C-alpha cells in the first residue's frame, strides 16, 4: 500500500488494508515483491500525475517478471483521471475512486477472473469509510472520520470535486468506534473531517461538533482527543467552551489561515476575514492560555500583491502561531484558481515564502524557549528517527502537540505510555528534555503496543522510497484545506 497526500488518504489506506486482510490477503514480508500493490493517490499537486505514472512505470518490469501480480490505483487522482490511467498505463489492473474504496477486493478478483482491467468510479459515497474494516497502524493513536467531503468551494482546492458534498456520520456511530478503539487500548483519537466545524450540517445540529467533543471526553479510558481541520467560517464559541471544559480534549487548535489579506481570502472564496480569524484566536487564548495554535498558509496565490503579503505577515505577528505550515501556491488542475489571471513568478513567491518562514520560525523559537523549565506529560511515540536512537532518546507529544525529545532513562517507557518530563531546551520546531522522565504512567495503550511487538502485521509496509501508510502523523495537518503532503 503506497499512500500519498492528506490524513484522509492515510485513514482510507488503513481501511483498504483492513478490507484486504479481511479478504484473506496478508502483508508482503520484508523486501519480498508483493503480489498486489495499491496506490492511494493525491491530486492536489501540479505534478501528482507525473509522480504516479513514474511509479507505475517503475513497477512495469517488476510485474512482467511476476505473473499474476496486480496493481490497483485509487484515491483522488483516480477519481479525477478514471479510465485515463489504464490508457496511459495498460498494465494497471484496477482503478477505483474515493467513493467506492470498499469495492477494491471485488475489483481485484474480477480483474483476475476476467483477465481485464477493471475501472470503477462511483459518483457518490457508497459506504461511509468508517463502516469498513481497518488495519490500524498504531496501537495507541487512531483516526476517526466524522465526515467526508466538503460543502465549501475554495478556489484552490480540488477536494469538493473529488470527495463530493459533506457527509456526516451519526454521533452514535462515531462514539461506538471511539469506544471500540479504547477497548483495544487506544489512548488518543483524532477526529477527522475536511471541515469539522460544519459537522452536523446534514442532520441539522449546529452544535453537533462541540457535543461530540464533550461526549468523547466522557469515554472512560480515553486519554486524549484531537481534531482536524476546523474552518474559521464555521467556528463557533461552543467549540471553544467544549475544548476548555473537557480535560481529554487537548489544548491545540490547528486552524488554516491561508492568507491574512481579505482581498486574497475573497479570491480564494474563503468566507471569513482576517479580523474574524484573529477574533477566534483571542477567544481561544482567553479560554485556554496554554493552547498552541497552528495554521496553514499559502503564499503567492494568484493576484497576491506586496500589500496583501504584508497583511499575511501582520496576521502572523498578531496570531503568534506556535507553528505554521507554509506552502507556495501551485496550480492544482481542475481548480478555479489554476486559470485565474495574476499567476505570480516563482522567484517572487520564493522570496515571500522565505520571509514568511523566517518570521514564523522566530516566533516558534521564541515560544519554545519560553517553555524551558516547564513540566509536560507526553504521550510516548514510536521511534522518531535515527537521532533519537543515536542519543538514546525517545519522543512524545505534549498536550499542545509539541514534539519533545527526552532521555529514555534506565527504564524507558513504552510507546503509548504517558511520561512526565521537564523541558530543558527549546528549538524552533521541537523541545528537548535532557533528563529521564520524572514520572511514567504505564497505560493500556502501552500494553497494547507491547502486545503488538513481534506480530508481523504490525510492521510498516515496504516503502520503495515512496510514502507508506503510517500511524497518525502527530503534526497537525489539514485534511483538505491545503491538504498537501508533508
Ligand atoms: S480548502 Fe478545505 S474548506 Fe476549502 S474546499 Fe477544500 S476542504 Fe473545503
């Protein structure tokens, strides 16, 4: 399984893996050549199709040398390109879209029996993905989709065209899934939707999302609740109150700004203005002074003037984000913005981008330095890379989602356990705790992680240098709002 793009795709891939395992498939071990390769694609980048066809081209000789091997392509690019995929890469066996991921096992089987490529794209959602089986990558943290699709029409975004109108899942179903996950040992859930603040629009409850947050907070044994992504237009005060009053809901808000210029927001068809955005930020700060606020920003949207860009810098200075995910605007085929006049030269966008990154880095670093000496409880994560191993360190996420590297100590906690550490250094993008944990709370999530060790299915898939399905990426990220790969 090769996954590109946003968390919604990562979560869909967990479902696809679960479906295939239910149908009797098992993961290819180690560096073995698999019998089935599934690409779950993303369409937000201008060169997404080049990447896909490049990857498919690499697989062609592999498939020729392995009779019976099957290649399936799903996700947003498949929804967009449909039959074009088998025209350009006739060695592909199955093409399926964003609305019919549940069909994958049947399509693979049909392609095998008929010895013919199967292309099946549905125009509307067949099953809510969360009703399908899942092969979850993490023992201690899980995504829970509460809605799919989006009713907004942001001019840079392909999501509404490819994922369709918003479909909300009933709160009872969401909570049943959360309880089932907690029973399996999961300590943290991230509620996932393209626009979580619009949740409830389908069943006519404007406060459905805040009620859902509070209900999740009452699930016995659930340590942490996060969500992504909210939309400033639909953000209501009851959500802030629910966050502040529900201890399990973590003090972190990832809210895409996209631009600080009202003119650019208008051109993006984002129906809030910078003063509303800053108003939400100050209400969140008043209710939760310890909260970290992160954002997404697009630099160089068509028609963005120097004055517009200065407005973005102003909002960044005022909002004091703890982190911003900044993107240079790039055309996404099929979106209104791709054909707008005023597309900016690359050098200008690059120069603005560097100024914005420098400003945000300075703000992030200043905030992180202020945290030195603070004690924080971390949800311990699985290995965060070579440096951690070399330095005998581990990593975890603080309640506000900051990444903290800490000394593992004599008796290292397990991923999924909760460790209290004292911050000794603040870097621009992470914190360090040089001492061993001051306290460790062994959790059922840690037990669940330990129980999975040694089970082959728990290991990540072979990546061949391409993104693999992973456990929930703890960095905040939009699921459609900008939705780029990170
Ligand atoms: S950017 Fe976000 S809110 Fe806008 S259309 Fe895309 S998914 Fe919807």
